[in-house]
C-alpha cells in the first residue's frame, strides 16, 4: 500500500466518508448501487479519483481481514495454551492431593 502524508490521509478519509454517505443515500432512494459514472458525475470527482479511493478501500478491507485472522489465530493459540496450562495445573494438583491423602 502506498504511503500517504497526514494531509493526504485526512483528504482521503473525508472523500471516503462523502462517497459512502452518497452511496448509502443513493441505494436507499434507488434500490441499487450507483455506478462509478454516477458517483463521479454527482460528486464532481474524476473517475480516476473514485477508482483510486475504491482501491484504497479494498486494500484497507484486505488488511482488516488479515489482522482479524491474525487476532483469531492468536486467540485460538492463547486458548489452547490456557487449556494445556489448566490441564497441567490440574494434574499437579491431583498429585499433591494424592500425596496429602496418602500421608493422612
């Protein structure tokens, strides 16, 4: 993904929000998604700019999915480690209890 300056990121974020609000309203009024041409004409943005913003959104969504999957895997691994540790603890507690019972 291309590196953007803070000013560019603010501009991109603003444009993304404008486009998403427009798409939401358009869908509500027309029952369908607007075409790139419709977005370009109504928002008076060049088609290339709309395509660039769409590409940025796709890249961000892909990064979100990758991060989400990574967090799920970490959570699963963490859960597995918790289960293993709990089993070890249970076994060691049982052994200590057995020793106590034998001494009594």
